[in-house]
């Protein structure tokens, strides 16, 4: 989950690297560093802190280097200190390595290298690679890297710069993502496309066990056994504006406001003229005899899967279960060739989800990936992929990708029920008509913003917040609690409202905020009863509701956040919006780092 970038060109490398690192900071942001070839010598700058701190250190220094590498870190081995920041060097300071991933056999390699006289100066696994390349170097950097990664176990994407080969950057990949790109007179390597937007005109996504080099002539990719790789490159289509804040104070707020579009785009490609479900190519190979569905996902994506678990019960005649990906392999989930697995992941890189996909496939399941990033590892290892079309999401706390996942899963459920011959035409056309109205309703739901901002001032003093709901809104309660925890660091828990009396009620004291998702529907009256129970303990009830004028609700709730009326797939999406805004404004009021909350990373590539 670190960000890596490299540049060979005719312009100054340092400003490009710093700008790119800022764009990659969502991947990790506890330390940053760059290495340059300056007047034929390798120079390195690194420190704990954000990219802007590194930039501050470098401010005013006129480096003329046109070749360099840069790194932004999310600590795994070794605490975030200056010493553990990348790039890491060999004994003589001639080779610099930046790395994303984990070298699993680092201890063995380190011991061997230390016995051979190499002196280490950090606690990281990465430094092993610098010394290993040094020990294998005999005039050909690419060959030394090839031999080094032949000895390394684990997942990695690396970029390596050497003073002895000052016109190139060597790269290699296994597990962690890496992309190379080029434009007129320059070549690039990076963990992810956003760093290259507006720079590279074409990119190539590397596959595992590929390596190569970038030079002024572009990029060259080889397999581990030295065969040249030729694949058609991808044109870079995203606009650099997509990774700017566009007048918003934070990416998270911008992304919350983008949801009418991101949900709309996600639906559009799967619907004909907004009302008829199109066949999804990824579902064409699904055997109609499937008899069980598992969703595997982590974090927010798991909550989207959990919404689908509820929604699909009413459209599909087979059971569907959402399992947290890191638990999936530990359980003896009953998997046969008739099992369908849906892997949900914004990034398509999350290692726990990837491992669950591998495990499911090795046991014969058919796996469909639902991803936002194309060409990801999870997509490649699945049988087929469906996309959310949320665009690039930069805020570490997922927002627009979550609602896009629910929308996409809703349609996948309907499509699968057709595969099964179980679809009721009337049901699905009612659902599709509702969905056509959804983008407009999202805009309407966002009008609650001012009210939420005021309410956030009251919540900022809370030490515990409960989120309660029933049915398909229960996962939205989980997501609301997760959002608040992630960015405001206030303890929050989501519970099915019916469970309150079995434990969480003990937490309710005078003024404890309890957020209750009160949707008009079969569970509405029961939820009002739960509200009575909270009131009886002097809790502070915030009702998020599509029945904001109901006198019973008005009597019980201290505050009401209205949500537009809807049903089916639309309802959990619309109930999410006030909760995202609430987490955002509480965090802003507390002054936390909203887009880069402490200890978190957007893409988690360690187990
Ligand atoms: C990290 C992020 C979460 C995200 C989860 C799964 O923990 O901080 O926001 O939900 O990973 O990510 P994925 O890319 O697989 O959806």
C-alpha cells in the first residue's frame, strides 16, 4: 500500500516526483522520500511525515536531475521514522530501492547478507533488496534485479535506481501493482495511474514476475526468464481534473457530492435507456445451476456485499452469504463447482480479498469480481469482472465507491435471477423504474448537508455513538459507524436494532447519541419501539428517516435527518448519504485529517 513512482525524461525529476507522490499519498502517508541522479551521483532525501514535509525540506534546492524515484510509505516492517523511510540504499550508497509489499523471507536474506559483511541501517524488509542487488551486481543492473527477485519471496513492486546505470530505472513486480507509461521524451513507472494522469499518454499494467526498465526511449518489459513482453498499451483516458479537489475542502466531500454521477454511471452501462437491464458479459459464463453464493470483501466493500446479501434474498432462489475476506479462508465454507463467489473491491488489490478469490477458485468456485479499478489483480484472478464506474476515489474513507457497489450489486442480483429463471418481470421492472430516479434522489438527499453540519457540532463531544437499523439498512448502520470511526476516531458501533437490548443498551446513558435508520416498511414500528427504549434511558436519538413527518417519529426523535422516499436497491444508497456527511462534518469539526486518517490506507496489500 505504499506509493512508488519513477521518472526518466528531459525535465526536472524532483518536482515531478513530489507532485506524483502527493497524488499517490492515499496509498500511505507516514513517510516519504526520493532519490535522484544528480551530476552522476545518487542523492537521497527522506523523512517521516507527509510529502509536503519532504517538499518543505527540499524547498529552494535547485536539483537538476532528470532521473529519479520517489516513495510514500505505509509502515509494515519498522515504525515510521526517517531511518525506515524509503529509498533504501546498499552499503556504498550507489543503489536506491523503493518498494511496495512485503519480502517474506527478509530475515533469512538479511542474516546471509550480514554474514557476508553487508551493513544494514534500517529495520525494513526493503533494505534487504538493496543489499541483495548490490551483492549480485556485476555491471548489468537489470540482471542483478532479476536474480534478486528470483531469491525474494512475498509480494512486491520495486523501482531501483543506480549511480552505475544513471540513465534508467529498473522495476519488477510480483503481487503488488505496478504500471509503466511513456510520453514524448519521457518514461514513468508508478504504483497506480493517478500519478501519471496528464503526463503519460499510454500505460501498460505489469503482470506478476515481470520486470524491465524505463529509459528515455520508453519502457521495456521482460519475463523473469528474459523473454520480451509485448502487449498493446492502454491509452490514458481519465482526466487529471478527476484527481483535483475541484473547489471542495476535501476529496471526501467532493466524492460524497459526486454520488449522483458515480451511481448514475454505474447503472447506465448496465441498463438500456435507463429502464431495461442489459446482459452483462461477465454473467454469461455463469452456470445456471449455481446453488450458493458467497460474497468476499473487506471494510466498506464488505458492507456493500452485506446489503446485497439482504437484497438478493428476495430475488434469488439460492442462499447468499457475505463473508469478510480475511475470514473466508479460515472457514470451511462449503464450496463446490456450483458455488458462485462475488469478490467486491474498490481497488481490486486488497490482498485479503485476492487470497479469498484464489482459495475459492482453487476449490472450483466460479468467481466474479466487482471492481472499480480496471486491470487489477482481483479482476485478473477472477473468472470475469463487472465494474463500478465511480471514477478515481482519493479519500481514504470510501464513499462514492460504496454506493456504486450497492447499485451494481443490485443489478447483478436481478441479472442472476434471470440466469436462474427466477426473475419476476413485474418486480424487476418496478426496481428498474425506481433506479432511473435514483440519481435525482441522491441530489435531493444531499440537501440535508446544512442540518448535518449543525448536528455534527453536538456529536463532536461524544465518546460512543450507536448506529441501529433493521433489514437491508443494518449494513448501512455498520457503514455509518465505520465512517465515523475512521475519520473522527470516535468509538462507534453498528447493530441490528433488535439486538440493542442484548448488550449495547448498556452503553446508553444520558445524552449518548443513537442514530436510528427508520425506514417506512415492515420493521418501522419495531424500530420506533427501540427508539422508545433509547429515550427511556435518556439517549439522544437522531432519526434518519424517509418518514420525517410521522408524528410518532417527531415525538421520539431529538433530531430528524430526512431521506427521500424509495425502496429496494435505492433505499440503502439514500440512507448512506446523511451518515457519510455526518462522519465528515464531525471529523472537520474535530480538525482531523479527513482524507488521510491516522493509521489507515486506502489500499491494503498486506494480510
Ligand atoms: C481499506 C480501506 C477501506 C476499504 C477496504 C477494502 O481498509 O481503508 O476504505 O473499504 O480497504 O478496500 P477495497 O479496495 O478492497 O474495496
